C-alpha cells in the first residue's frame, strides 16, 4: 500500500503541475486577448509587447512551479534515504540475529557432539566390562565342571583340572583392569555393572568355598589347593572393593 501511494503521489503532482502550467499559459493568452484587447493582428511592436507580457507574467509562475517540483523532489529523496537507512538497519539487525543463531546452533551442535561421544564411550566401556565378566563367568563354570569326581571305596576324589588355570588367569587380568575401567563409568552404567560384579563375586566365593570343603578330597597337592583358595579370595575381595567404590562415587 505504501509503495503504491509513494509511486502515485509524484505522478499525481506532476499531472497537477502540468495542468496548472497549461492553465497559466491559457490564462496569459486570455488576459492578452480579452483583458488587454489586443488580438493577433497588429505591428511588430505589438507582438514585441505580447512577448514581453507573456514572458513577464508566465515565467515567474512557471519558475515557481519548477521550484515546487524541486522541493518535492528533495523531499522524496530525503524520504527515500530515510527508508533506505531504515532498511539497512533492519538488514544489519537481521544479519546479527542470523549470526547469533548460527553461534547458538554451533554451541548446540558441539554439545550434542560431546554428549554423543560420551554416550559412545560409555557404551564401549560397558560392553567391554560386560564381555569380560561374561567370559570370566563361563571360565568359572568350566572350572567347576572340571572338578571331576571319582568314586573309590566311598571316598570322593576331585581334581582341580586345567580349566581352573583359565579361570584364574581371566580373574587375575580382570581385577587388574577393574579399577581403571570402573572409574570411567557414569552412574547409570555403574548401577548395572554393580549387579554383574556382585554375581561374579558370589561365583568366586562359591568356588573357593568348594575348594575349602572338607567333604571333598582333591588329588592335587594341598599347597596347590591352598594357593587356589587364596587367589580366588583375593579376586573376590578386589571385586567387592570396586563395588563399594562405585557405590560411594555415585551415591548408589
């Protein structure tokens, strides 16, 4: 609406000025022929007087109209400059808003990237711990099955076989890495891993309890059984310590 009005206003003013100019020209002719009473006839001197009269009367009027046109042109130019300045201001504001939004988006993207990295790190760590625990549990189950029992004169004889060596080795390497791995867990991961560690601690306790049982006689030397019990108990104690550390660190 404002653009159409601003475009039509100069055209309307120009038409009005042209119309007034023609009216003034016609008025001068009317004054000369009717008011003064001199027609187209006459001498050169008469025409000279007509020219002086026409120029003297009409020139100031037309000059005034030209002055009005110049003033209006200056007004339009000033208005256009103000509108352009306002448009430039809006453009600068829009650019600043766009830059601020870009910065906010960049910050949000960095935040999401950091969160994703932390999530991936926790997932890898959790999977690593869970796989290690599962392998250790399976080794423990095989070691229990390896306690083969023989019946000889109503005496139960058991052997601590080679699967125990695998179980012992996995437990030893697991507790060595346990502190480093569990220290990087977040609360959510710690709550789940604690359950698996408690299960693993129970398995170690049951296995060492089976080795200490007086109802079972081993074919292995007593020193080997005593050493195995001591190793299993040390692994169990280390796992229990890690459980308590996790509970303390994450207020579980």
